C-alpha cells in the first residue's frame, strides 16, 4: 500500500537520485538534446522538496499533485510539463488514504496517457515513453503480487527499456533533428523515468534493492 507518507518518501528519494545522477542525465542530453535535462530535473525537484516541506496531505494523490504543479511552474523545456503532467495525472488517480497495487497500476497508466497526450510520442520514438510504457505494463501484470513486488519488476523493465533506447533513432524532440546521428545514445528522459520507478521500488521495499 502507498499512503501520503510513502508518496512523500518516493518523491524525496527521486529528488535525491536526480541529485546523484544530474551530471549523467545532462551528459546524455548533451549528446542528443539541449544538455539541460539533469539540471532542469534537479531544479524542479529541489523546488518540489521545498514545496512538500510542511505540506499536509491526506492521500498519496495530494502529494503527487503538489509535486506535479511545482514541476510545471518551476521547470522550463520539455521535462517540467511532461513530468508535471504525469505526476498530476497519477495524483488524481490516487485519491484514497492508501493506494493498493491496482490503484497504482491505474495511476501509472494515467501518467503515461498524460505524457503521450502532451508529447504525442509512441514507444520506439526514443523518449521517456519508451521506459514508462513497459514499466507501467510490467507493474500491471505483477500487481496481483502486491505493490512492492510489482514496483521491483516495473523498475527492472524501465531500466532495461532505457538501455534499449541506445540503438533507436529519435523521432520526437530536439534529438529528432539529428536523424540517424541520434542512434547510439541513451535517451535521457527514459533514463530519468527509470529513476522514478527504481525509487518507488526502493521505498516500497524499505530501502535500495
């Protein structure tokens, strides 16, 4: 089950993970994009950490909606609106004090829908969708085993999918301008999406796997 404290721990863990991988995310983005994905994510999640300090939430959804609104208002470029919309959509789906695995599966599907509605990306376009879609599907398939087991499976699926973006040619965003030259580089959005699922798995497992 995921409650408001668990959702807060998840978001704070994601913020810490982005702090630790900021240079890697920026380096990946420098190869095929604007070179600001790491710094943008770090700035946005620092703002989220501040916004959640003292924020009284009754449901996990309230935490995630607060995070989403903060990301949208504090991060420019593509990552703020995309992640912000995803967090808001997940938050709207988790409006009970405790969310079970089925509700979390629905939240991930809602987050994916929000990202695709905003970015119009499909699996194979070399974007965060390439990691989010298989992770969401993996979580739903394993939901019967409970949130902790399902999130661990989803995290592995996201990490494998992020690596799987290396041989892809980008068809969305600035990376698409490179055409075939985008091949051979891991997508930074898919990489940060893998962090999102990994940190949830760690929180639900009580620590790093």
